[in-house]
């Protein structure tokens, strides 16, 4: 059975991603404006196979993507060899040695392409060649200033300061590109971390949830602060993504709060 909401959303998204108006898409796909309008408005609950195929071909997506059977919008499935991955890289992914969530986050980041470009430049020494040429010019300048000192010993102190500044300005063969790579990589990691923290934020407890928690405590009639803290943390785990380690820390902290409050 087709999910018309998914079909509507994905056709609309694919059309907008390709900067097509409804009118233009209808012209390219050879369908009527009424057909597309009814699909994108959600009025049409079932899209015929011929219309589905026309839209998929025009939007350059797969029919499975439009139907919600896959999240990959490519109109074809790629063989591993077509992706350019080595056998070792594929084995690392398939065996679970690489965290697939972290890998996806890196590949999907907007700055990842620039990171790869800089890494390839580093591997190919295209950046370091320019740096070394710059350093050669500076070495020539130092040599010229040393010759000047021999001919003008009274200027030695002033010229020595200039030589020292030039030498301090020299950059290591790979220092500049490595620093650039590091800065972009760290920026990517910080951005991903922000996204993860943001997606993991829980909604604040509502009055209904607090009442439900109190009802659960009264129902089970706990005999100690530990029992109460365990009931609370069990309910918190149901509403959040706390792992066992963090849940136990939460329980211990809540238990201490209860014991402290009981002494007041």
C-alpha cells in the first residue's frame, strides 16, 4: 500500500532541489498540472505506475525513493567497485570496526570536501612546493644580507635583527597545510558534536509526566530512597536515551538528593 504523505513530500522535495516549478516538471515529465497538484497537495492517495516512473526519471531519483522504500534517492544501486572503495575499506565498514554513524556524519558534512582536497594536496606536496619556494627566496635574502654585513660592518646590529625576523618567518615544509587540515577537521568535529548534542536534548518534563511519575511512586510504595530513585530513573530511561552507566549515575545522584532532603 502506498503512503501518499511520503510520496507527496518526496516528490515536492526532489522538485524543489532541482529548482523546478510544478509547471516545468509537468512539461518535462509529460503529465498534467492537475495530476501533479493533486499528488503534492496529498489529495491523490495512489499514484499510477506510469506517472510514478515519469516523475522518477525526470527528477533523477528512484521509484523506491519516492515510495519511501529507501532513503537513497539515487536512481540506481551502485556496486561496491563503482564507489571506489578498497576491499579493506569495505571490510572495515561491514565488520563494524568503523562507527558507521560517525562515518556518515563526516561524509555528509559540508566542509568534508574541502578537508579531502587539502589532504590530497598534502599527499601530493602541491602546497609544500610553494612553501619551499618561498623559503628559498628568504634564504637568498638572508645570504644577501650577510654579504652586506661583510661590506658594511658598521650596519651589522641592525641587519642582524632583519635576518632574525626573516628566519622566524620561514615555515616548515608541511607546517602550513597540516595546520589548515587540523583546523578544518576540528571544526567539522565540533559541528558534528553540536548536532549530536542538539538531537539528544530531551523535552522538559511536563506536568502530566510528573504526575504520572508521582502516581507510579505511590503505586509501588517504595520503602527507601534507593527504591524511589530507581523508579524515577526507570521512567526517565523510557523517555530519553540514557545508557545503563549514565542511568546509574543519575539514580545515585537522585538518591543522595533524597537522603539530604530527609535530613533537613
